[in-house]
C-alpha cells in the first residue's frame, strides 16, 4: 500500500513538473527605461554555437550571417512579426545594402566691398538602400518576450541565415534556376520553329 502511495506521489509530481515546464514565463520590465537586454541581442553569443557549426564532421564548414530585431505591440503575434521584419531587414542589409551619400554646399558673400562676410551652408545626407534582396532559408536561433511597463509585449528575435549548400532552400533555389533555364530554352526552340515555318510558307508562295 505504501509503495502505491509513493508511486502516486511520484506520478503527480511528474505531471506538475511537466505542466510547469510547458509554459513560458515572461519577464517584466521595471522602471521608465529598459534595464535588461538579452545578451545574444547585443551580439554577445558564440557565432559557432548559434550557427550549429561543428568542429568536425559534415557541418564543420557551415557559415551563417545573423540579424536581430525587437518590437513592441499590445498583440503578442504582431510584436513577433514586427521583430521578424526588422531582423530580416538587417539580414538583407548585410547581403545587399548600399550606402549613398549626397552633399550640398552653398557659399556666398554679404556686406560692402570693404567689409564682407562669407556665409556658408553645408548639408549632407546618407541613405541606406536595400533593393529586392531575397532572404530565403533563414532560421530562428533565439527568441524572447518581455512585458513592458504599460503592458505591451516586447519580442526579441534573432535570425541566422546559413550560407551556400547549408541553407535549407539551397536545393529549391537551384531547381528554380534550372526550371527557368529550361523554360527559356523551350521558348527559344518554339520561336525557331515558328520562324522556320514562316520561311517555309514564304518559299511556297513564291514558287506558285
């Protein structure tokens, strides 16, 4: 009987522990400013571990680039989506970001010939451009959620983009490129057949 009671206690304890571990406990932000940031968000992490690069074996040459983003919203899902967009934009910027700078300078003289003053105005603008950059095959290596002082959800998203054949979309992209090449080839064959048939018809007409 005692064994049965002990077994029951163990089973109940195990169920309670599994129920507790199945829920994510969110941290609250205190004060007027954010006083704690996930260490990985500040690039304080091992890129080798975050990329799951092994010292030996098939993944020893695996290379990843990383992007992070954070966003707040009263809706949890929306805060995650906004954080994902920011992190993906950072990946795209690393892949294909362009920096353009435009400078303007205006100089003039004011006053009489004996007492002139030079007045100048300089304006400089730097624009960061990201155009049509595919960010396929990215993976989430870290995610965190905190509650702000006003009760909003703040999501922290860390993305990694494996390069080359380690990207899960690599084979899919190659297949698409092959399909596009075959389509172009077939289109060229169809065009050649059409031109040949036109030339044949013109030759028949001239004989008649």
